[in-house]
C-alpha cells in the first residue's frame, strides 16, 4: 500500500468524504463541531507517530546483538528519531492504582469523551485498562464506588476531593491517551481501594 498523496483515485475519494463530513458538521453545535474536527486531526497525527514508532522499534530490534561501529551509530540515530515520535507527557513507571489523566477524545454515541481522570487497573502490552472517574453520581446501587480525599487539580482551580468510578466506561486504551496529571509533584495512588473496586466491578458484570 502506498500513501494517499500518490493515488489520485483514492485521494479524490477522501476529498469527497471530507466534503460530506463538512456538510454534516454544519448542522451541529458550533463548539462540538470544532471539537470533533480537532479530535480527528489529533488522532490522525497521533496514529502517524505511532506507526513511525513501530517502524523504528522494529529496526532497533533488528540491530540487537550487533555492536560494531556502524550498528551503534545507526542505533543511536534510531533512538533519536524515536524520541521525536513518543508522547512528551506520558506518565512513566505506572503501577496499578495510579490515577492519571486520560484523553478519550470524542467517543462514539454515548461513550465517554474528552479528558477525565482514571485509575490504572491493568496493563496489557501498550494498552491499559482504565476505570474513569466522574463527579456525577453513578446508578450502581450497593456497587457504587466513591474515592475520597483525592486532592486532584480541578478545572475551576478547586481541588477534586472525591470521584465516582464510572464502571460503565471501563475499557482498555492505548498508552498514547495517558498523560501526567498537571499540577501534581507526586502521583496519586489508590491501590488499597482496588480490591473493593474490582469486587464491585465483578458484581456488576455477573449481575
């Protein structure tokens, strides 16, 4: 497969779809329309960087065990290129129970959207299982889970003291969606709450 720029037929197809998209956006709330387009652009740029990352890491892997001058020079060059496509604000050394900021972008229909705090539940490769936090009370009855004394920065400048676990939106997300929480010098971790959180999630799944 080549790039779109080099295929006039497919390039025209994308142009037509882009025009159709713009036509649909005209009937939406002006702010929401802008957010959608910004998300499409951000996701496209991010996916290009991710593809580049995969290619660079494959080349680095192919140099494994080679320590001659040429290989060392090439390896150094590749790591320099890799640093340019990695997310700058990705939280390193994540562990279960860490609370981070998640960029959900624009979800499909009723899916979670925009940025939310979330709890790390599990890592699988480059994907993390996240339990989103919300200040909105959740209709989970006896399985409702509230985290208190969080001390997270709020949008209005006031600290976020508590949050509900949004069990309905727990899912795996790519690591590129994760960011450090701005305004904190140390990461908030609620590992001691995980057994109860997971037990309630299991109750919801099996109810």
